C-alpha cells in the first residue's frame, strides 16, 4: 500500500501564492497538491520526473473532484508558476525525492527483505535436495557378493572327471525362502537374510511360520505407513534375538517350542501321552 509524506513546512508562503494564483482557499490548494502527490507515487520516478506526461495529462488528473469554478489547466500553470512543478525537458514534481524520502527508504528496505527471504528459501531447497540425495544413497540395496574368478587358464589341463560346479548363492535359495522374500517389505541384504533364514529353520521354526511372520510384519508396515528407513532389514528381523516371533500366532510359537523340546528329548513324544 503506497503512502506519501506531508510535512508542516508545506503550509507557508509558497502555498499562499498557489492559492492566490488559482483563486481558491489554502485548504483547497493543499488538497490539489496532495492529489498530485498521490498520483505521483505511481507515475513519477525517484527524481520526481513525471514519466510520459504533459500539462494536459496532469490537468486530467487534477480535474477529478475539482470544484467547477476552477479550470484544471489554470491550476497546472499556477503550480508551475509558484514552483510546485518544475519544467526541464519534461515535468518534475518539485523536491519530490526530499518530500518522499521515507517512502523510498521503505521501498528499499522491503526489496532487501524480499531478496533475503528468496535467498533463504533457495538455500533451504538446496539443503533439502542434498538430504534427499544422501538418504537415497544410504538406502541403496547391498550388492550381492561377486563370484570368485576361475583360476583356470588356457594351458590348464582338463580333468578327466570334472567335479560338478558348486551352486551359486542364488541357486541354493529354496522356493520357500523366495516366497518369504517376495512378501518381506524391505528388499535389502538378501544373502545375509538367507543365512539367518536357514539358522531359524535349524532352531525348529517352520517355513510356514517364517512366511507368516513376514506377511504380518509387511501388513503392519503398510497399515502404519512406516518409512523405509525404519523397516527392519530382513537379517535383523530373523536375527538371534528372534524379533519375528511377535508376528507369529501364539499357537504356532507353542508348537515350535514343543517340537524343539521333543527333538532334544527322544522320549518327549511318549512322555506327553
């Protein structure tokens, strides 16, 4: 919102001369000056030059709301004759920069504040982008171990009874584990996860129970919209502390524990009866 400064010095001999030139009261003359200055906020530059305007244009501005007794063109001539408007290769509002100094200071302060805020938003966007890139890099899947290069050369003799090539880690994984991996909500560290999967099978947990745990955990993560970085790695989910058991039905857990007990005691099954 634009505003102008009206100083008490405006009320003096110069204003009286303007009122006499026009043939109106000093209050009317002051009102005409304020009308000119308000228009000048958007039509004059900092030095007071009225851009692209002549006497007729200024007269049209002052004609709005003027008393019918006064001719706006005579008013413009009176302002020129009494020094309120200067002529020098165009029309200038006299001492405009001095009178409106506070307005232009406010404009400069506002522009500097806007530039500072733009720079702060730019820095914030750059920091957020850098943070997202860092998170993306940290969450990249762990690379699968590369197969060791064959030591054989062209000159190496071909054995008469070559041994069958060992299965790769991917080939060793069972269909049951692949089903487990398919439903597990975080696809990272598959090789380590399979090691823990086999260890839990040796502990007596069944493939069905491990699949049930993975399915229930995935459902909870989806339901609570858990961010990827807060979802357990599969190797952690299947770790020795057994966090996965919280996602197996209590009946299944009891049966698994009983099977472990029976396995440790060859007479356990008969003792139950």
